[in-house]
């Protein structure tokens, strides 16, 4: 039997959460490895990190904000120091997306 994957609706980011995300993003350097949860603040952090380079992700879930970071080319896991065998590798269509932007 096949069933569709479950999903969660987008979470609106409040102005306060957006400000908090901006403050947090100022502390994140290029090459940092992120562990983010789910919700308005983590999504606002991701939004504020879109311009960063060589970020890594270490997480048990993949939020929409993290997907946006991957598609924007901000995440490539090239400097991740732990669980190297578990590094995310772009799929062919993701490479095409990041190269065209």
C-alpha cells in the first residue's frame, strides 16, 4: 500500500522571531555547522543565513528553511567535522538549481 508523505504547514515568522533570527545569524560564520529545530525562530535564522557560504547541517529533521539554504547554495557540508560519512550530497537536479542562481 502506498501513502503520501505527511507534511506540516508553513509557519509564519513573526517580526520578533525575524529579529531574533537576524541576531543569531550575525553570530554564525561561514563554514559553521548548524543544528536547528522546527518553528518560527529556526526558519527566521535560515532566512537570515541565505548569504552565508560552506555551511553544514547536523540534524534529525530537515525543515523548509534548511531546504532553502541547500537550494541557495549556502549549505554544502564541505567543512563539517563530524559524521563525515553522513554528509548530504546534492542530487543532480539540486546541483543544476544551485549552478543556475
